[in-house]
C-alpha cells in the first residue's frame, strides 16, 4: 500500500509526466520545457493525485463491505458480558428470579505504582426466571468410558468397558437425586450441554426434544 501511495503521489506523477514530455519533444532537460507546459503538468498531476485518493477510498469501502458480508455475525455484533454459573438450591426446588444477583470477584491490577491492586465485584443476573432442583449429574457414559462428576462439575474417568460403535454417538447420564426430599418430583429437568469442539451447534439444540 505504501509503494502504491508513493507511485501515485503528486510529486511522483509530476516527475514522470515531465520526463515523458522531455522525451516526446526531444529536449535534454525538463527545465527546458515551456513554463505554461509545466503549469499544465502540475495541474494534471494534482487531478491524478485526487483521483487516486478517491480510488483508494472506494477500494477501502468495498473491502470493508466484503469483510462484513464474509464475517459471521457472531463476531461482528456486540455481545454482552455473560457467563455460565451453577449453584445448588437450599430446598428441593427453587426459582431463581431474573433480578437475583450473583457476584464475580475480579482482581484489577493497578497501572500506577503508588496505588495498590483492587478487587471489584462484577454482578450477573439470570437470563430469566430459572427453576433449579436439588439434583446433580453423577455419572456419564460416553463411548467406552464411564466418567464421574464431582461437586465442581469436573469430569473424571473412573472405568472403561468394551463399547459398541453406536455408543460413540450418544451420551448416557446418571442423575443423583438422593438429596431431593420433596414428594413431588419435577416432570422436566434443565440440562446444560457444552461442546467446545463446535462453534455452531444450533442443530444439536433442535435434536434435544427427541432425547
């Protein structure tokens, strides 16, 4: 880009036009050209310089529009601060209201030597009224491996077995409801699924009703 700008700068265009005029008229030096010719060449070089600037502006706009069209909207639209959090209810079942606040404590490093680091609380609220139950995923079977889920939802392999080919295309989970004391068990349970290997998994959500 810098090379193109140097080629089409006013001085470069004017110098090339003077050299060509000198060759066409058989003169030894550009200084021998008529002053009126020099004035015309100066005016032409200015117009060419302006035209090149307009072309560069148009190219930049076209490139920007192409980038917007080719870039997925998920990377161009503003995304509010969000997070995935988990909590255990005190009762067998509770409803988290949309105005319930959770706080995330973050250490802010000071850029000034005389000031100490600060800890700030960043509040988050649920996306809506969410019902939570006193139940937790305890085990998960994927392929030929059985995983145990600890209290912090970490997946730990605990056993392996001879799996069938179709076992690698499904996930079987076991839910621990031993702490659920209410007589009426909920008809539906909310399950959070995350697969970092896929960026666009909308098709997976469409299949969830058939589980």
